[in-house]
C-alpha cells in the first residue's frame, strides 16, 4: 500500500532548504524612493543600495500594484558610481505590472561597500489612471559580488 504524504510539510521543507541554500555571509539591500504625478506627467524616484561588500551586478523586479505607470528610463546615478566604466543595464517588461532590471559592471570594479543612491527610475503616469495611491515594490532582488556570491 502506498501512503500519500501531505504536501504542505514537504513544500515547507523545500522552501526552508531553498532559503538556507541562498543565504550569504554578506548582506545588502535595495530600497525604492517615492514620487507622484498626474496623468501623462513624469516623475523620478531613486533606488538606494546598502551593501557591506563591493557589488558588481544586481537584478530586481519592479512590481506595480496595477498598471498605473510606464517606465520611461532607468539610469545609473553618476554622483555615487563611476559611470565612466562599462556598465550594462537591461530592462525587460515581463508582464503588465512587472519589469525586470539587470545591471552589471563589465570591468568587475563595481560599487564599493556603503549606502546611497545608485540609480534613478523615471516613470510616466498613464493617461487612463484614476486618482489614487498605487504602490510600486522591488522584488526578487539579487546582489552579486565579484565572486558572483
């Protein structure tokens, strides 16, 4: 007789194992500033990083609660990062509310440890948006040092 195992404990065990395998001794975080606008208007928000090791690449998803804005541009903040080096930046609209951003330094010099703004995102409020508050979040954040750790 085959005994069926409950799915929830197995799923929980897999999630715990995944969480343990992705933890690192080093830490870092990203945070998204705030902004506002009216239909067809643009506004810019900063993306800040706090990291305890040199970061040479990162990726994150920008997730909107509803399709209220369009991303016009993402730029590396040249006041805190040496933009004379070769940085690659790629945007990919995954679906109506999610955009994946991938950035890396070809020279592996990276962003030194510390904290502050490293990028700016310019949004355009869609013309059909009703007045209200529409949260935007960063999800699936990955920071990589020169060893890709």
